[in-house]
C-alpha cells in the first residue's frame, strides 16, 4: 500500500507554571508589500551567517508585520543570486507582535549567506501581515542556564546545549534569538523556535542553522555549545478567522465549473493504458491496457466492469479525470472541511477536501504536545480563480480554460507530476474525454497513464453495477474467504500503551530507535477515524506529530496486509471468474485483483498476483478464533542486479472482550531487503464503544 500523506501542524496549549499574559488580537486588514522599503543598516560577519540589520519603512495605512524577506546579491562570480528568509513558521496570516507602524520604521535581524554589505538595496519584504496596532512588548522568557546534555540521532551521539524558556503569552509565538556558540566553533547565529501558549520547555540546539532558523531539534548533527542568548524578534499567532477564509475562497470556488446538483452520476466506456519503468532497469518499461465500462456516482468510488483483464489504477484514474467537474456544492465543501486562512491568498481545507472520503487514514491526528488534521492541502487564490494546491511551498499549479459557464482545469503541474484533461459535452454539461498523468524524476519518466473516455451518458439505465464474482469455484472460495476472524467495523474506541522499536533505517523516526507512550483511536484498521498519541518523552510539537504520523503509518501498513480486515468477498473479487479448485486446493482467477488463490483445510493460505508476487498466510487459533499469525510476500526478481526478496509481518493476538486484537506487530523488510524489522507492542489494550 502506498500512502502519501502530507500534514500541517497547529501547536496546542500546554499547561503553564505561571499566569499567562492575555494578548488582545488586533483587527487585521489587507496591504501591499510594495508599501514597505528596506535598507541594510548594519552587517555582522560571522563564520556561518551574515546577520543583517534591516530597517523597514512603511508608507501604508496599516501596521505591517514582515514575514518573508527576499535578498538578492552578486556572488563571487558576478552572478545574481537570491535567498529567502522567513521570520516565522506557518501560518503566514494573522501574525502580529513587532510590526512596522504606518508612516514609521522598525528593524529586523535577517540571516543570509550572500555577500551583502551595509547600505545594499537588494532586500525587500515579499510577504507581510497587516493590522491596526498589533504591537506586543518583548516577552520575558524566564531563560534558564544553558546546560550540556547528550543527544543521539542517525548522525551519532553528541553533547549539545539545552536551555529552558517559557512563553508568557496566551498566544503561540515564534521567537528568534541571537545565540553565541563556542562549539563547533566560535560564532554567532540566528536560531528560532515556536512556543505554544504558556508553554515552558527545554529547547535543544541540534546543529548550525544556515539561513533557516527553525530547526528539527531531533536532527542532532554535531556537538553544540552555546553560552549566550539574546531575544531579537518575536511574532504571535492569532486564532483562525474562518469567515475571512470563506470570504477569500468562496468567490473562486463558485467561479469554477461543476455539474449542477441534478447530475449525480455519469456512465460510459473507458480505455486505460499504463506504462511503468522496470525497477533497476533504466530505459525498460512494462506496459498494460484495460478496457470496459464505468459509472461514477458523486461522492463514491467508481463502479467498473472490465472487458477482459482487470488492471489496478483504473478506479483512481477515473476519479482523477472527473475531479474538477464532480466536486461538491459550496455548503457541502464547508460541511466536510474546516477552512483555515494560512496566508493572505491561501486557504487550507482541514478535512476530506472535495474528493471521495477515505477510511483508515484517520481524519484527525493529535498529540499531547500539539494537534494536526491529516490531509491539509491548501488552495492559492488569485482574483476569482484557484491557481494552485499544495502543502506549504510544495505546490501543484493549475492551468485554467475559460468557458461560457465558468472555468475548467485543463492541466496541473508539480515538480514531478503533470496531469492534463480534455473535455467534451453530454446533455449540455462538460465531461472529460481524456486524462493523462506523467510522473518523472530527474528528467526520466517513471510512469505514464492515459485514460480515454467514450459514450458518456447521465441516463440511469446505463449505469454500471459491480459484477458479482462468477465461475464454478466461486461458492467454495467464498466459504474459505469468509472463514476466519474479522475486525469489527463499528466505531470503537481503542486505547493502549505502546512501544515502537526500529533499527534506525527510516529517517522518519528522527534517530529514535525506541518510542513509547499511549494512543487512543476511534475505529481501527480501515475504519480508523481519529488517532491521538501521548509520548512518554515529550518533544517539540512538530517532532511529536511526525512520530505520531509514523506510528499511525505503521498501523496502516499492518491493516493493509491484515486478513482480518479484508474486504467482503463480492467486493474484492467483483467481476472475476473463478475456476473450480485444483487438486492442491488452489483456484485460478480471471479478471480479478489476483490470478490465483491457495487454500487448504478450508482456509485461504495465500494468493499470487499478475506480476508474480506471492502472498502466504500462516494461521493460528487464539481464544477459539482463527487468525493469521504470519503474513509473507515473496517479491520476484525485477531485472538484472535486483534479487528477489521477502517482506514479512508477524502479528501476536490477545483476546479482549471476546474478540482477538493485535497486541504485537513486527514488520520485516517492508520497503526492501535492507530495511530491517520494526516492531510495535501494545499493552493494557482497552476496547469500548465510541461516544
């Protein structure tokens, strides 16, 4: 299972040992960065950075909180280079604290590596927040004495500096401090961190910052010794303004073409062609083709009937082809998502977006030190159009075509993926007739897909329903498929203590080979709706979130392989023809997701896919229930120099409230031969009805 989830972090409130200073939120407005002029008044030359003192003047009518500086200068070869410096982390909207007053000036410290001199003119403010007032006095951080502590990462174990400090405000705040180092060398650097409202915590200085002051505190890279700290900048985060987010997005969303409410489904024929590069075989590709009919119902996965061999990827291609005509009405979009203003021109959709809602991924992911909703894509708006979608700086640009009834998306492009759409008409409405997607890395095409759609109709009589599996072997294979434990689909609340161990081959664990704590989930397996983690060893909120994401990711890898969470027989084998059993108990299958299924003793023992991969299941009995204790997938050799390998999953089960539940999961070589084994052990498992 391939899981691509990208997330955004919103830091929560942590209990404070002293009363928090209540900071009123100013009234925000819109302004133009062109009203801000910059002048470099001083340059501090250091071994790692040049620290510029930049004076910003404001000729606008509102106070301006600069968020992003762009610096241009000639390098030693005479070429003009550019660097970007951000004072703050996301969000880049509704920020205040040290603004430039209207008609006044303010100074900021900016870190660069470019050769910038005093008086240089190549500095400008690229982004700012605008408000009436918004001035907040320097916070008293109650800075503790710096101490040397030992910290480990994949780079090794090093002595680094740790210092305690506290946010006195009832708002989250980003801080920039000028730090004097004596190790790894004598120098002064600009370093930043975020503190949640009222939070007091230990701050670890992990490595030299370069021009990005906000560092991953778990990525310890070298010995660090700091002896002095000076607060030079601060910026507070105001609560989200959902009304402002809706006011920005709604005109652009309403200007996009979409089917009227009366159009709920479309049917037609398809031809799908797929081309994928062979592993470890540059220039060699595997090609496949599938044909058939489909019906796409709004808000649901397409129903597909294949004419011959089935091919994975067809369902996703059809969904992608209709993405920009079948999206929901505005009220439905708002019901499914929280709208968050993350920049003056960007709105984040916290929820399922406008696509088909998916189970298993958990709509919210939270930790004790912070909270984050999964799938936080944001939309960039220019005028009356949405012009890109993405996560922070990772953007997918949209190309639009105007029609007599609003605009259509005809092309999207990111750094590696380009998709295109061509449209025809049906019943006076636009329908896609062609969709393509090309994925490239380093200028080399890794995969290409092309979908051609014909004979579209909105007529009910033409709709395709999933074809139930047929053939002489279907009843016997159904009996074997339905035997064995199944995890419940009810929205149960799951609580457990956990210990996750890993060999250190996945950088996502931030060098932590052991992570422990407790989690609470609503739903489990593919029915998971939410996931909350409290770690035994607290860390920076962003790091806690990434560790929680990785833990949830490993649970997703488990349920994607777990036979107790399998799809119903009719759904998994829809449209397949199943021959009668062979002497060895195997069933040959045509037109299905697998080409054969092995059985013995009335249980499914494994299956083989069209690419030659073979899955084997080993069963055991726990509390009178039959469960799969070991799962293996044998991957065939994929080209010269790519040996065959076997990934494994071993699950330990414990009966809780009369049903077996997994209490240990060992994932071996999931990503390849060199990956090693990761284990998750659960204790004190509690299962109860969700409320």
